[in-house]
């Protein structure tokens, strides 16, 4: 069975269980489940290297300019008061300055690739499934932002 054929039953089951949001976009439940284990220093998790927070990751990235624009369209439809994931710790208000401290609770600058935000984005413990695949440009942007210290 090809991967597409295997995906369809999972997609249908997720939709029936209420885990699928509008138009196939995913939303996470950040208040449930254990955070991922810390990466082994010699073997960082798949999807990038773990530079511990001092990684150069290219040009300086900021939450307001680079990361927020990736999270709002994929996360806010569920992670807002009164929405499907409105009872979680991750709730978006619609302004980067207000949402930054909330998102920062799911970031680990000492082990960037092990950050709960990245884990949930890739579908680990995320009822809405994968938002951004490990290694995707969006995932890499968020990873590099965390590696650079997760600046506002």
C-alpha cells in the first residue's frame, strides 16, 4: 500500500475524532502529553542539528518577523479562546508581542531541536497531525530562530 493510501484512513479517523480542523489545517493540543525527551548530545533528533542555542542558523531571525507569520495561519484557528484547542496552554491573541511569551513556554534554547514547539509541529502528540514536516523550510526557520536564542 502506498503512503497516500495509508494516509487517507488516518485522515478520516482524525476527522471523525475531531482532530482535523478547517480545510485540513492542523491544530495542536499543547496541554496534553509529555514533552519530548531531551536529545542525546551525540545524536540530535532528526530534522536538524542541535547547536544548543548559540547556532548561527544564517541571518538573525525574530519571532515577530519570521516565526509568527508561520504560526498564526496554521495554529490560531484552533489555538484561540472558544476554538477546538481553546483549553490548551497555547492560545493566540492575534498580536505577536502578546503571543511571544506564550510560544516561548514551548521553546528550549538549551536544546533547540528538542523544543516542544517543534515536536508538536511535526505531529508528535499533536491531535491535528503534522503542521510542518521535519526538515521543511518552515520547520527549519523555527529551529534556526530557537538556535539563535528565540528573540522577540
